[in-house]
């Protein structure tokens, strides 16, 4: 029947073109657009994790390749959607062309009447169209399933099988519907009843499998009964203070438990490895424990048993950090980044791509804690270095320069003096990786002075190239600020009067100097340049101690610390 065939053909075309193909194409376009828009944010997040030591170069490369594959996938599916839509349109055009061509052939070449030609060739065309539209509809449906599935990280076949056979309910409902249709007179009863039996058998098998899994015994943890025997107290009962401690509330325990998928332990190990390589000595291990006195979502960082940082996080959410310039707001719970005090928002994991496309840097809760820990350890690196660590550094150096170490400690300097010098360097964020240069400089100047401050100044001069490069990079020019000659003369007189620190400055002068330094530092940072104050060697230590905590972005250098290959450009003069 031509009319019935035409109606069925039109129904298939409408479902294929209007419903499936148009929806799949739209989903592919939107997914490709959002994926490409979010790529810069994802790349920034990868770079931030790499710089924080949370991942290594191999992991960063793998994550960048994953981002690239994701964008390629959605771009390809966008193009595939256009092909599928074109196939549906081509089916309609081919139908019209075939009918016109058939009528022309029948009437002009075979001398058929209009009614006969219309009946024969329209019937053939509709049959051919039905045969072509059924696979086209299946192809469009498959493309729609590909672009609308929840994740691209799992194989499509695995997803389909897990969704079909994870619960027996869908199979049981399918078996019931097929069974009812198999009982209707005039239907292919045998086929429907056969498929109904197969679906029912599959539902029974899934039910029995789930029962067996649920009935498997779970091994109970073996606990030892505490001994009630009394014993004398000993030194073992005196707890040693942890150098680095992390206490977590009870809701954060899964983050540090590898058996529950916690990633915080791995992140902390990455932070320790990165800082050890940058600072030049082994960062002690972090002792993690739970603390029921804390809020459920809170954690606390401590050094030598003294709390130095505390914050609350939401372990099931991601933190979207505003780096300073974003292209819109995102709904969520407003908060503050505990490490650097930046504005941030707690968002759902499903909002990650949207936040990255708006310019936010998105990190998970484990990364928030690890970044906070990294910032704390960098700020207090000098407190983590002790006699044992210095001895380890000297023992390592003695393998390549045994005579140097033998002549230095304890013949020329005590271990305590070397420790003070290294701690002074770490206080100003100077790496002690070049231990050979440090030891040679100490051996050269030890006969002249045993004062740790004088020796530190000599070591800074020897490490001048490394210090300046850490501040300004490989550029040939160094932009600096200087002091007015009259102000520097006042500081010289203050030192000659016996004042060892900034407390010896007259209060009004100290306040004006501090205000001027803050303004110049902000001006330099706004221009994209590092803030460097260049002064004489005599007053460098005084000013460095003066601005260390209040203006952490200002670097105080002495004239003789600048390498010969660096050109100094004075950007401003600071007066009191």
C-alpha cells in the first residue's frame, strides 16, 4: 500500500530529522563549544598543580593529552552530527528525485500512463526509502547516544552493559511488555514470547548474582583487647612533638585514607618532594591524625606542635578560585582560598567546566589542603632546618668534596654557626641547593669573622647570580628602587648607634618609610615588574628584617650582590 508506506516513511524521516538528528547536533555543538572555552582554565589548573608539586611532568603531560583528546572527541562528534543531519536531508531529496525520475522513465520511455507510472515507481521509491531510512535512524540514534552519554572516560560498550545488567528491574519490565505483546492475537506471538523469556531469564540471573554478592561474608577487623595490666611510666609515654602536623575533622578522614580513595597523602608527598628539590634539604614527613575537637570539615596545620594555619573545606565540592580576572560569576558558596587569601567559591563537580570557561582556577579539596601546606612550609622553611639536617647536608657534600667539609666543620666553624647561616638564607627564600658554593664561601671568610650575620652577607654575594635570577629571570636588565642618600645616611647612623633591628628607627621615620615602600612595591607589581630595593651592604640586613613580614613581595638586595652581567635600571627613589 503506497499510502501506508509513505506515512511510515514520513514518520521515520520526522523522527530522524526533527527529533534525533537535530537534538544530537545541538548537543554536539554546545559540548564542543564549552569544551574549547574551558581548555585555557584546564591548562591553568594543570600548570598550577605542577607548580605546587602536586603532580610531576609525566602526570601533567598525560592530563594535557586527556584535555586535547576530549576537545578532539567533541569536535569530531560535532562534525559527525553534521554528516548525520546531511544524510537525513539527502534521504528526503533522493525520495523526491527518484519519484520524478521514475515518472519520467515510465511515461517517456515505457509509454506508461500517469496513474500506472505513479503507482509503480512511487511504490518502488517508498520501499527503497524505507530500507534506507531504517539504518539512517539507527545511525542517528547511535550518534545521539555517543554525544549525550555522561562520561568519555569509559568505553561505550562497558557503559551500556553496566546500565542494562546492573539492575534487574529494567529487564523484568521489558520481559513483561514483550510477554503482553506476545499474547495479542495477530502479532508474531512466538518471536515476542521467545524474547520475553530471554529478558526474564536475564532478570532472574542478575537478581541471583546480586544476592550472591550481598551474601558474601565480610571479614571483620581483628582487634586486640587492651591490656589492663598496670606498668610503670617510661620515656616512651612522653610524646615527641611533631615537626609538621596535620589534624583533620572526622568528615575529612576519607581524604587521607587510601582505602577510601583519598588522594591527600599522594598530594602531600608531591609537595614534600617539590619543596625538597627547590629548597635544597629534605622536608620532614607530615604526621596526620584526626581531631574530634575540630569542626567536622576543618583541618589544622602545625609546626613544632604550634598551630600555624586552620581552615574549613567541603570535601565533596571543588573550589573555584578567582585569579584576579574572570568573565562572570558562578553560583556556589563564597569562601576564601586559605593559602593566599583569594576570593573563591565552593561549587559542584558538575560545574567545573563552566567555572574554567569563565576564567576560574578550579581545584579539588585535596589540592586546597596541599597548596595551603606548601605555602606554610615555604614561609617557615628556616624552622624546619636543624642540626641533623645540616649534618646530613655536610655528609652528602663530603662525598664529592671531603677535604672542604673536613677543614670547615669543626675546625673553622661550629655546626651551630653553619646552621644559623643556612637558616638566615632560608628566611629570605634563598635556596641552599648549592651547598658547595656556600661551604667554600664560609671556609674563605671564617678566618676573618665568626659572626653569622657577616658570613651570611658573604654567602649572599657568592650566590648573587642565583638570587637575582630567581627574582628577575634571564633578562639582562634589573629594575630597582633606591633610597634617598639622606635617608640611607640616617640608617647608617642608626646602626652605628647600636640598633640591631628596625626597632631602633624613630617611630615617625619608620612609619613614613614603611608607607613609601608599600606604595612603590604596589606600583612595581602593577607594572608587572618584581619589586627590588637596592641598598648598601651595611643597611641591607636592617631593611630586610624591617619588611620581611609586612611587605613580603619586596626583595632587598645589596649593591655587591648584583652580578656584573646585569644592568640596573632605577625606577624610583624612596624617601622617609
